[in-house]
């Protein structure tokens, strides 16, 4: 009987993946977290959970196990009894240079408010446990450099500047003149006969090889981001889409450099194209399902939709759901969003007060004004939609609810197929105040739960899946010896209730311990230059 108990104990240790040895360590600037429940993924992608100890020294994790290590040197002890220690969370889809609630004109008019926002920005992400961020379009490196120069901040990576094919969706929407387009580091599509470039332009500088090299070597990008936006979005297609051959060339070049390719692809056709091109990560949920204007509001989940998603799940493509892209718009129509008590920890007081002014409430009207754009460029679609709703505002509320229903359907389908879900928020999409840094992640997690995704899958998506998808799994994503000491200490179990992610005791960034309250905007207003 005694021997069998020993065997069972040894087998249990093997299952939970926590070491049972008690090594000795010499530390210089150590932290020992004691008697906490350690929650982390293992090499098989499953979650280990055990009560034990985590030892840090300077920026690294030295030890994680069930036996208390013997430590000499300078050490601080943290009593973790009744608490839960998890890897720092990763948001793999952010736009840090955007300001939540300000247009660029607002920023020029209120430079002090904008400065206070950026001063608080990194702390707001940490306040909700996001210790690593991946900016998928570093179009403003000066702003990101200023954020990186702050002492208290998450680790920040980028995918460099978003790749744009000549005359693509973004260029057309911005109505850039030809001169500006030619000065842009565009990707030349030699397979598209519609593209004509003056002989004075050196096309080798606009080849997949040159573009990828610029992003990886010149901009330290850890991924390549490109857009595929087709007419199912409601706009008659007047722009150029990347050709399949060009995309395959781009993917091949990115893989030579060891980085993944992300595609903004919100439609059925776009994600089908992405599969054929071999992209690694889909940057949004498939919420556009049909090109036919009279099917714009249909929610029938056809076999064709399912077949594409099944391939995505089977091939283990990364898939960012980004519910907040649409829910952020939904929340613009809520009169009480800006009085959410959680925002006092995210936005400096003066900035939050400005958001509640008439000037600061521009977002809702911008959404409604899209009706005029649709009416001008696609009257067939506009007339169909207005026949379903009695006002432009009701029309957009209806469209948003259809998109959310589709997103829930897709998310649940992929989760049930054990797809490679990646946690990303698309914050700050379109500068919406309803995408508050950090808090946006907690809201995103709640949308995942509402879609029927398990707490285990949410945990995996926000930690190891994100780290592995962007090839930084050697540094982040799990609590293991040799990884960077980015951790979150929770008062509740995140595998029992999503509310645990708002019950943070402390955040550890590169071995430095920050009690949660010290990261709050309400505690830092005097330092935010307001």
C-alpha cells in the first residue's frame, strides 16, 4: 500500500509537470513566491496546476516547482498562499500609436491630454496583466519608441509597418495621390497587369525579398502584416487585391526570415484565399460572409463556411478573434460606457472628463455617418439595409448584431475543432474610446466566454499560443526556468471564473514586482502631466 502511494505521487508529479527536487540557488536580486498555485501550460499544450514555489532573479525565472528551493543572496519573499501565479498575458493584436478616443485633430488641439494618455498607456495594460504586447502595424515608430522609453511598461514587439500592395484598399480609402503612393514602401505585384509603375522606380526595392528584409532587419519586426479586404465589406471593389502568386512569394520570403505572415481577412473569400496562400495567422474573425448585398444580413452558417474554418483548425493556423473590433462600435452607442467605474484606473482623470464632453463623443456619429458613404458608393446595399431598419442608427446597430452573431458562431466552431486560437483585441481600433487599453482585454475575454469558449482555451490563447505563434515561446508564455520573469499574481483561479483576470494582486515585469494599485491611473494622475 505504501509503495503504491509513492508510485501514484511520482506519477502525479509527472502529470502536473512541476519538479520535485529542491535545488540551491545563489541570487543577486531575487524574488521567491511561496505556496502559490502555479498555473502554466506544458510542452504538450495542456495546463499544469500545482501548489509550489517560483524563484526569480533579476529578469529571469530560475525555478518553478513544488519543493521550496534553498536560496542565498539578496531575496524578497512573497506569500502566495491562496493565490494563483500565471504567465504574464500577451495581447497579440494592438495598435499602440492610436489614441483611444482621440482623432489626430483632437491630439493637435489637446497635446497635454494626449501626453497624459500615453504616459498612462503602458501602466493600463499592466493593470490588467498584459506584460507583452505585439503591435501589428508600427506606422509611427517615434510614438512606440517613446512608450518603450518608459520605465514601467510591458515588453513590446511589432510586425513593422503594415505591407501595402500598390493601389490596395488602404491606399484607396485614404485617397492617396500617385506621388505619395510611389514614395511609400509598397509591395509590387508583378503578377497583376493592372499595376503600372513608372520606369524611374526601382522595383527590386518593392519586391517581397526587399520588403520582408526591411521589416525584419530594419524595423525588428517579428511578423509580416498585410490586408485582404474584398467587396463583401459593403464597398464596391475599386482597389487592387494581392494576387495569389504574390502572397505565396511573400509568405515564402517571410518564412526564410523565420517570421509568420498575418492577414487582415474578415470575409469567407479572404480566409479561403489566405489558406491557399499559406498565411500563418488570420488577424480577425470571419464576420463578412456574403458578397451579395441582399445576403448582407444573413446568418446561415453554410457548409462552405465550415469547410474553410475546418481547414484553418486542422492546419493550426493562428486565429485572432478580436471581438472588440465590433463590440467597440457597439459600446459607442451605450450612453453609460464612459462612466464605467473601471475606466478610472485606465484613463487619467482629466482625459476621462474630456471623453465625456461633446467633442470627445465623436465616435458614435462617425459610425452613423458611414450610412452616407454607403449610400454614395453602394446605393443598392444602402437601399436594401434601410428597408430593414427605420433609421441609419438602427441600421448600424442591426449590422453590428449580425456581425456579433456570426463571430460567436465562428468562434465556437473553431474552439470545438481545437483550433489554434490567439488572444488579440485590435485595440485601439479606429481610435475608439470604447477600446480602453488593458481593460479592453478583460472585456474581450468576457466575449470569448459568452461565445462558449472554455476558460482553459482562453488561458492557453493568451499565453503559450500567442508566444509560439510569434516565435517568442522561448521567452514567454509559460512559467519555466530560463524564461523572462513576466508573471501575474491573482487572488482567484482563472480556470474557475473569468472574473479572476480582474482580481490581480500584483504584476511582475522582468522580475520587478508592481502591486496592482500602483499601476492605476487614479494613483498616477499627478505624474501624467495633466
